[in-house]
C-alpha cells in the first residue's frame, strides 16, 4: 500500500513522458502551434505521478533523470 500522502489528490500531478521543455529543445520548437498543443494534451504521453517526483524531474531528459523506483 502507498503511503497516505500519495493517496491525496493534492499530491498527484500530470507529467509528460518527455517533458514539454525537453521536447522543445529536441525539435518541438519547429512544430506548428497546433502540433505543440496536440502533444501537450496527448493522453498517450501523459502519466499521473506524485508531485515531488514531477518537481524532481523538471524538464530533464531520460539521460539526465530516472524515476526513483528502479522497476520503472
């Protein structure tokens, strides 16, 4: 069972698998505004995560940040 703090809605955030900032640096700056909006709202690249982990990740890429649980 998860600790109580992780069961509170205030501790859950939506995170992009590839952060928006990292996507921009990786080439999304050249996308049309419509394509950027579609990516930002694409359910296939969104995850529910705990707030602190989302803050820790920021806009880092996979080579600079790994989830704290190695199973992921």
